[in-house]
C-alpha cells in the first residue's frame, strides 16, 4: 500500500525531506532528484526502504511511458494525387480557375475579378460611344474645323462638344477612370445641349438616339456587373450609332 505522505532521503543523509505527496515525488523523480536508491519511510514497517525495493512504490514513482511508434503499413491519403496522364497546368488554366470558368471552380469565382472585367467592358463601351458621338458632332461641320479661323468654330458648337468627346475617349484609353464623374456630367449635359439645339433648329427626329446613347454612356460608368453593363453598353452603342448614322445621312 502506498504511503499517503512520503519522507525521503539518500543513503548518505541523516535528515529526511518531506512530507511529499505522490505527485510531488514523481516530479522529483522526473527531475532526477529521486532515484531507485532513494530511501523513503515505510510507516507499516517503520523502516527506511529503497524506492526500487517496493514494486508498487517504484511503479507509482517511475511509471512506464508509452513509446510512440509509426505503423509501417499505415497509408496516408494524399489530397493531390499525381497522374501521369494529366496535362501540366498552364497560366491560362490558373486564370480560368480564379475567374470561376472551370467545372470545379464555377461556384468559387472571385467576385472582384468579375467586377474588374465588367468595369473594363463598361470603359471600352464608353470609349466607342464617345467616338460615335464625336463622329456625329464633328463630321457634318468638318469644314469649319479645317478652316483654321477660330471665330468660325463658335458657329458650330457641336464641333466643340465633339472635340471634348475625343479628348474624354483618349483619357479613358489611358485608363483614367477618375474622370467618370465628369463623364456622367457630359452624358447629362450632352443630352440637354443637343436636345436644345435640335428644338431650336426644328430637327428633333434624332433626339431618341441621343437620349439612348447618353443614358448608356452614363450607366457604363456606374455598373460593375455583367448584365447591367451589357445593357448599358447596348444602349450607348445603339443610341450613338444611330445618332452618327442620322447625322451623316441627313
């Protein structure tokens, strides 16, 4: 039977240390301060006994530690299994996976990538829309622009608007998305300005085209999702395309 309290000493010592409980004696044994030759006081026999002489005490103070072993036949499942028949992964494959264009990643597409692509579509749609508008505004009065007399240009105010549209298109080609607020103002101002000139001159048949084109141009700078950007691009291109056709054939 294990003692409730342990008093210990070495064979060379005359003074004992303690009392200790079993947990404390075990900690001393792990620190090397208690060995099998260390003596403890046995209350039942009233004698000093070596720890190693009592199997129960020895096993309690020096418990056997389980050795960690690795099973030789244990197989670890691999997440990525190499297949000699698989083709190497290319950069395009990685981009397609990031954009959710593969069967495995279709539901894991990065929304930021999709928004960036949609914004780029909107930007190029705005560029083409501006160039179509500039064509309708400049070409009918091209002779005024080529006259080199600055005062004559004010007789064709649409030419000034057309030059502005070309400059804005150039800024967009250079990637200056910071001009989007001014581009929205241009869309609203252009509709009102062209509408006023058409009403003054009594030629309002092309105003619907200008309205569609201006709305499309405005919305191309607002949306960053595929469907709204597609609708906005269609409005801008069809509207300003019709306006250019009408201006060149009237």
